[in-house]
């Protein structure tokens, strides 16, 4: 449940926070959500959520499927996102570079940022290969088992990492990192090589490599390339590493 309690900033307006949380929930649930499901995730009664969601629907920020009684992201929300995408200089620079990466390796490239202790995927450029990673922008995954997540926390202190990741390491596949000691060793490798990796920790048959991208000396983005394991040869790994490190150098120069 995505409870609003204990947010801890002390300046939130409850109704505004609920609007933002609803948009985030709907972005992560592509099949939509009912009013009851939204209420459970918000930790709020339907009577409190109903006027908010109805107003959002009236103004086009969410849409209601009458047949299923499920709400989904509306056209207005999409247009706001498109405005950010076209107006945001940094995002344009990064997504242009992502296309270059995909042109060079023909594997799926994704971009993520740190969001509430998870890796939030905010952009993707697909491979043209018949078999490639299928994923969604707006999805968030744990930091400890994703290449992007490890890239994002690679320069943090032990206390900072533990504060974000917590004590529980859920095993998603047989290869998932399950202890801080394992994660710490991987983060040392990222600092030494500039490359983070996820070898089947989220999806058994997919390998990912990622780079941390700094803006003004601080890691802001993680960019990854995902390769189905049957194509992940030693030659492919080396090629992707070189492509990503070259992209990192160009991006950090452009975004400085």
C-alpha cells in the first residue's frame, strides 16, 4: 500500500499529494485501477478519493472505462508529459544519446532516476531485434537488483545505501542479490569500472549493463542496455561497455 502517512516533509497538502499519488499509481498500472483499489493503495476511504478522481476525470487527467469501472491516465496527463519531453533540454540530450546507443548495439536502452528508494524508468528506446526486452516507462524496480539502480547508488555511502534499500532483499530470481555484502561488492565494481550490471537478477534470461550519469558532479541518471542472454556473448558485453562509457563521456560533457 502506498500510504501517505509518514511522508516526513512537513509541507504536503493532503489533497494535492493524493492527486500526485493517483497519477503515479495509474502510470504504473497499465490496465487501470478501480476506485476501491486506489483507496487501498492510498490508505484512504473511497469517500475521500471519489471527489478527487471525479474532478481529475472531468478535466481529462484520468479516464474512466465505464465497462470495467477502471481509471487510467488521461489525455491531459499525456500532453503534460509530452510538453516536458519536448521542452526539457536535458531530457532531449539524453534521449538523443540513447538513440545513438541503440543504433550502435541494436539492444534496448533505458533511462532511470532515483524515486522514493526505487529506480524509476523514465525513458526507453527499443531494439529492432525480434526478441528484446519488453518493459514500460513509468515502472519502478528495486535498486539492489537492477543495473540502473546500482548505477544510481554507486557513489553513496554505506549508510545512505542501507537507508534507501532497507533490510529486506526480496529474491526475484535465483540470481538476485539478497544481502548488503553482495551489493557492496557490486557497487565497488561500479566505482572501479564505471559499469553496473544485472545478470538475470530481475529477469532470468536478460543481462543488463548500466552507467551512472552525473550532472554538476552528482549522479542524476542511470542508463542501461539490456540484452537477452542468448545474445550476451563476451564480444557483445565488451562492445556494449565501450558504447555506454563513450555515451557517458559525451553526456556528462553536454550536461555540465
